[in-house]
């Protein structure tokens, strides 16, 4: 799954008991989509989970409002919480004019 949007918040960096770095970010997505009834504006906020040093290092210097494109998979927040989060596999900074 691929989602683009503006970075709304950047969570604190934490380490798991196994030493894996992780943090959550919130992306706000806005787009215009076509369906049988015409065009529709789509807007939503999505929690994105980044795990591992490499992914988290890509956010160095990123500030709220910057556009990002994230590829990953949807999954539960954790084994006790059924909230859906996007578990990132790749993250790219996008040109700010897009």
C-alpha cells in the first residue's frame, strides 16, 4: 500500500526491548478521486509506524508540513488494540510543489 501526505506529527524515537528503534508519525492525506458519481475529495489522517534505524534516519531534518510518500502494509497497532496503522517499509520525501 502506498500513501502520500503531509507530516502532521513526528513521535518520539523509542527502542524496543530487543533494541529496535521505532516511532509513529501522523500523515494527513488529501486527494481528488473519481468514482461513478464523479469526483470526490478524500481526506484522512493515518498513523504510520517506522521500525528500524534506516527508516528512522530518513526522517532526520524532516519538519511538520513536509510531504512524504510511504509504502508499507496495514496491520493492527498491537496485539491488544485493533486500531489500524500503516507499517512502513519505505519512506520518501516528496518535492514540496506536488
